[in-house]
C-alpha cells in the first residue's frame, strides 16, 4: 500500500462524506487505524444504501482495499495421522505420550 494513495482515498472520502452527509472524519486516523477505517467504510456504505449516495461506494471500496488488510481463510486443520497397528495393544497409547 502506498501511503500517499491511502491518504488520497481517505481525503476524497472525507470531503464527499462532509458534503453529502455532514459527517466530519479524520483522514490521518483512517489511514493509521484499521478499526476506524472499517467504521468509516461501513458508514459510507450505509449512507449510500439508505440515502442513494452511490458515489460513496467506489471511494469506500478504494479506502478499504488500501487500508484494511485482507483476511485470508486459515489453512484447514488436518486430522492426525492414524496410529499404526501394533502387536502389543498398549503400544498405541505409548505413542501418544511421546
């Protein structure tokens, strides 16, 4: 992420939110605090949906792509390997203790 791109997106969204909704935001805080950026993006999307302010959506998406990290699904947990059959029944329990 380019810091300049993030500030530009935050500033543009700030200006449009101020003009269209009266909401004042902090551009520096948007770039440096993920939770605040998520709240501003959520607010912009909500106002776009409720008030028909579709011009907010591309700016919210741009800010989100630059500031909010992508959450990748974690690797699936694999099942433990089956224990080999042993002639002594207690051997399978001893293997688990190692």
